[in-house]
C-alpha cells in the first residue's frame, strides 16, 4: 500500500470512529487563528548561542483561540501560540483589552506557549539569554507592542464572536519521542539523554464537533521540549508541535489543530538539534497519536464549565548583597555579567531585587469529566506524575508554559539533584539563585485547591 493510500485509509477510519453529534449540544465553541510570524527580522528566542536575528521563515507561526461557553454562559478561552513563552505583562495587557471589549476577565483566559525555540524573542521572557544590541532590542519591542499583543487580543475576540453550538469529547493516546535529559554523570547532572529517566508519554486529545456533525477542532498535548531544530537554523518554525498541527490540518481540511505543551521541561525530543525533516518526523508521530485517539474510546465532556486561577510565590535563595551583584556585572562570563547588569537595573528602579517568583496556576474544568490544569513556567515531569497519582479520581492533564514563562519549575527531586533545570537556567531568566525547598508542595496544594473549588 503506498503512503498516500495509507494516509487516506487512516483518515477515513478516524472520521468513521468519531462520535455522531445529537441535537442536544450543550456547549458553544468559537475558533479563530492569526499568524504571529514577525513582519521584520527579530532575534530568535531560546538559545543563548545565537548571535543575530532570523533570516527567514521556514514555517509560519500561529496563535489560535478556542472560546467555549456552557449552557449557563460560563465562558473561557484557551489560546495556543507558536512562541517560546509569554510574560505576565503581555498576558495582563491582552486580557485587559479582551475584558474591555467582551467582558471576559483575566482568570478566564489561558495563554499557552508551545515553547518553540525557533520563534521570536518576547521582551521580558528570558531577557538575559538574548544578548541583543539596541537595534535588535528595538525590533523585538516593536514586535511585542505592535504585533503580538494586538494579535493575541484580536484572535480571542474573534473566537468569542464565532461561537456556535458544539459538543466535546476526550480521547487519549501516547507518543514516544521524548527522552529525559537529566543524566547522572560523575556525581553531577548533565544535559544528555537518560533513557531510564521519567517522561510522560500521554497525548490527551479534545475533539470538537459542531451540531452538523462536522469536526471543528483537535486540541492535543505532549510533554517534551519543542527543541528538535538546530539553533544554527535562523528561520522561524513551530518545530515538531507546528509540524503536528500542520499535518492534522492537512489531513482534516477546515479544522483547527491546537497544541498545548505538557510538563516536559526535563525532556528533549530524540535526535534534537537536527534538521527540519526530524521535526517533521516527530510531528507525524504526534499527529498519528492524535488520530489513534480518534479511533479509540472517546468520553463526552459535559457542563458545567468552571474556572479557577491563583498565584503561588516561589521563594528564592537568600538575596546576595549589592556588592556581590555589582561584581557579577563585571564578570568576564557573558551571562553572569548580563545577570548582574539586569539585577542592578532592578535594584536601582525598585530598591531591592525580588525574593520570590510568582507562578500562575489555572484550571479549566469540564464538569466531572476532565480538567485542564495550566501551570506557568517550565514545569518538570514530576508534577504531572505526582498529580496523576494523587488525583487518580479526578481526570485531568497538566500543561506547562501557561500564561507566563518566568523560568523553570523544578520538583524537590530535581532541586536536590541540581543541574540545569534547578540552577543555571535561573541566570537566563534573571533570578539571583535557585529556589528554596518547599515549592513542589505549594504548587501541588494550589492545584488541588483549584480542582476542589471548581468541582460541580
């Protein structure tokens, strides 16, 4: 059987297995998309070794919005974006514009970044990591102010305006190209594949169909860094997540495919730092996992829709003295020097540097059937595995990179072991040191509290 015929058969089977929609649809769903590829070359986000702006576009970058309302009018919006991460300021400004136009408050908007390392810098997110000059910084600021923020607000408003009767189902599958990247070696943790380390292969799939039985959208997730592509490729691209979405939208014309990243901060794709063909291969594997979910058991999601939002302060190591920070600013090591300069600017403006970061946590709960938990930052896999075990009676999936990417979120195990996710990465995000122990229990308690508060 040739490949084209095989794909056609698979697609036909997937359509056949999708549940038929009855007239008793309880939800209303609206969908919209907007291209967010920068209109001018900007610095690319995610790799400290890059030294110039993008030189073109290998794949367009998108922001996509899914607005959902239950029969009582309870409404939430999920936005997925092909971007490294957003900031609290960006999220708050987007939400303020949406609230002014549509009356939807901040806590009902979840902004989820795919964490592609082949997208543009968003000023305020990992600034120390990106050693731009004034010209490139100005271009990045123009992108954030004149393109990204207005477009994110625009796509949310459009999705809210397009709501139609719909029904939702949940399926699940697995993909297996993620590899744990924390390898014990000579008494320390190095960033290399650890085939015995924990990963989360789960691929949740939310299926949306309209009242005419037409497939509208596929929302799916996976816990793995979006870092297949070699940092030497200076072209915008959505990486494997962008490839998976494109493959599904080609397979099912007219649908909106949306990717949300899981707790994959300590997982890399197999064969990373590769060419576009490897990202496409991983994308096909993930798309195939989504299609497999469509032919499996699908559980319908029922109202009500309930939403919870909170923030948890994550306490940092004791502050260094100003003299220490000033010494960092004179360091010969580039990123230690940039950290010192960054912290001195904060010290001068605010009189002190922060003692803690603020981690947003959000829940979109669909009755008793399922909840999407969104945690800010780069969340390691231990959180998903622990919550799945301790909340076995509450169907859910945990996403990272939601609403704000302020740095890594290590577990107690990762924090104790050390390594990039626990320590050195803090420099790139502008923090003076690692977190103090205790953050994992705080976050887990906050998630459990939101799930309890949103229970029907």
